[in-house]
C-alpha cells in the first residue's frame, strides 16, 4: 500500500458475548467490531491481523493486532478513537507505529495463555463469566507434577481438535505451570504457538488428573498415541485467556500492564 504506515494495537476483551476473534457471517466477533470501530478513525476500511485467533467465549488480556493505513494519527488518537466506538467489554490499551516487516502473528516469539478454574463447592457469582467452575476439590500438586509430561517439543495431535488447519502438530511448550490461589487453580502455558483447542484440551486433561481420573503416565501415553480420544475432555472456553504475546525487543512494543479487577488474582 503506497504511502501507508503499519499500526500495532494492544487489545483486551471479555469474549463471553462473541463468536471469537475471526469475522464470521451473522455473528458478532472481535475482529468485526474492532475493524468497524477503527474505520471512521482512519477514514478508510481497516483489515486486521492478530497474534492469536481466540475461540468463542475466550478472553484476552493482551491480544496484539496490526493493520496498514494511509491515515496519520497519534497513538492517543488511535486509542481514544477506537474506544469511543467499542462496547465496554472490548478495549484498545495501546497503539504504536511499527516497521513494515512487523507481523502480529509471524513476528511473535511466544504466546502465553492462562486457564482459570474456580474450585469451590458453591458456584461463583463474580467469577461466573471468567472461570470454569469445578465443585469437587482438585489436587493441584498432582496436576503440577503431571504437567511436566507436556513440556518440550512434542507431537500434540492428541491435544488438538479435528478442525485444526495447521500443517504440523509439532509444538514446543516452554512453560506449563499449575498453581492454586485461594479458590482458583490457574494453569499457565507458554509455547512458540498453539494448535486449535490445544490449551483447552491440556486444561481438561490436567483437570482430570486433579480429579484422580488420569495421571502422568496416561498423559505420556496420550502424547505417544497421537489420538485425541486418549487425552482428556476439552475444557470450557470461559476459563481461557490469551495472557501475553512476546515479540523481539527491537519492536519496542509496550509491556502487558493490564490487570483483571475482581475475583481473578
């Protein structure tokens, strides 16, 4: 695009009311909303590319997206202009002009997701939209030990959905932790990239471990089998957050400073 600039945005959203990131016919999506919010600010159509396409009901603390535009606006102008046109559950946190070789998806070095489980015998009110409720006690220490089986480079065929369009099911999981914070059990995964439903399938499998229905050996066997039926169930979407995306320092993107206010630690 002649004379255009590339703008990167940091975005946070509650995905409860949306069919996911990607534009879909006849259903509300984050991409559709944001493109519509940015178009009057840019005074031209805007086409967005994101770091990770979140599914229906999944949230983001630090989604990153970029677009090319002929418009010249200040960072503050992009942020305030977009947010004026967005609903309360979607917010642009920052904007920055980036080099033309920056790509929200392909320039990312790693992505981190968090999965929140509300683990109490009585259902939550404040956390109902932001965490998955498991009423029976979970053994988070057992979950933490079993999570070690999934670290490193593996064929994660047993942990991806049949709808996955990736050419390879090999992924490198750099970190996979499980911790308890009061009534919450938090699963955090960092990898170079994730397959479709991979984090939710890992979360569902680790929840089964915490309930005593699976163990580290069954996770190892599931990996080796490359058979989706050998791993645990797909955990519900409302507990999942795209937590952060790491880029090379040379792009100088703002750090993720936002915090969830309320019941989530």
